[in-house]
């Protein structure tokens, strides 16, 4: 378990478009620092390039990008990079400074409202509130009557302590939860703020997102998103965890 915040078991709620499911980005490896071939996605009323290229990027480039689109800023660009790379935004700043390769959008403007989650979830349309976690894309969304109202990238349990797919409920909420099972980098019981228990020792909570699999089974969110979700959810809120979107319709699972 690692993390500069010493949070949890892990080593701005935005309104999202409800028009359709946004495809996941197509990743290509840059060669010789050159831009990879674009992946073009047709969208109602527009053609958007949602391809990504694995390459380095500089702060200067982020400033130039922000100058071409009044709705973009270097901060928003870093948030987009964080969502694509399943990293905390402050780690993205370190990656940029250290010239580490990242998944970089071919067109940042096409990612301002991007989410890989469905805008409508028929399975949850009968529930007032529900939370969906899709493991293979490392994203969590929260829904009201089946409609997406917020989302975030997350990190999940590692191979030894995986996050189990299933149908659960929010069993308990604790804004200042301290783990009884795991310690932080200083050998103290790990602080897991904005926690919601869903089964066993597994909670949804805020923490340091260093990679896709950085927890001991918990679903770990960026701090602000975890607070948003915590304040929105109620005890008993439905939680659906699936391996992939293809599994959603056939999941029978267990209830919490």
C-alpha cells in the first residue's frame, strides 16, 4: 500500500451527456514521437477523434492546447489525462515533469465530457439510486432512475485480493472511517475517508490512485469524487460490480 496521502487500502461531480454510450478510446503506440493514426468516432452532429497515443507530453503543450479551446484549461487537461490513465491528477503532474509516457488524447476537446459508461442503465431504471462499477475499464458511475449523473475513474483490488463482481447494497457509511485491517505508509491504521461498506472488508472510499490495481479489494476514488458520491448515496443504495459491460445483462450475483 502506497500513497502520498496515506489514505485507505489503496497502495467535482459533473453532469454528463445523456445522448448515448461513449465508446472507449482506441489506443495506439506512438513511434519516434510522432502522432499515431487517429481513431474517429461519429457522434450526433459531429465527428470526434477519440483516439489516444502513448507518448510524453509537456506543460507547455497543455497551455497551447488550452489556448485553442476556451473550455479547456491545463487543469482540465490533467484531469482528462488522469481519467484515461487511471491515476490521481497530482501523479499526472509528476509523470509530465518526469517525461513518462502517458495515454494522450489525439484531440483533448473530444474528451471534455467523455465517459466510457452508458448514459442509461436499463437494469437500474427501477431503482431510485444505484452505483455501477465496471472492472475492466476501472470506472464507477452513479445513477438516478437509470440515468448517469456522475462518474469517476477508480482503482480496484489486486490479484491476491480482488474486488469481487456481484450485486450489493451500501451497508454502512462512515465519513471518517479508519481501517481495522490495513495500515498506511507510517504503520498506522489506514484512514479511508468518505467510506461506504458494500461487503466483508470491502468499502468504496477516497484514496491515492496510483494505478488500476492499487487496493486490497476496495473501490478507491479520487477524494473529491468520493465525497460527492458519499453525500449522494444512501444506506441501501444498490451497487452493481461487473467484470465488463458485456456481463451486466447476465449478472445474477448476490445481494448485500
